[in-house]
């Protein structure tokens, strides 16, 4: 099984890993997937490991920052 670490993958492989993991990243199903996929751009560019990105995402909820205004791109917040 190939690795998922930046040092073990090319940008093209990392993009495929994200696409395979998230499924439909075109956001045609619910309007929110595109924003979620953007979260992993730093991994695809080789700047942050998946683990780091996931930890930052989850830390926001653990710290109670859910009450802060989110500037994400999810259009479903409008409804």
C-alpha cells in the first residue's frame, strides 16, 4: 500500500488521494463538498500533511469556536 505522506507522494497522487477520499468533490450533490475539498489544498501543494489539516479542523470545534462566524464557501448556510 503506498504512503499518504507528502514525502511519499507527488502532487498528482495527493490530489487523487483527496478525490478518492471525499468522493464527489464537484459539489454537485449538496453544495458543500467544494469547500471541504479546498481544505485539503495545502496537502495537495505539499504544505501540510492530512493529519495536520484534520487536527486543525477538529480543534476548531474542541475549542468552542463554532460560535464564530464561518467564512467558508458552503452555500447551504444561506438556507
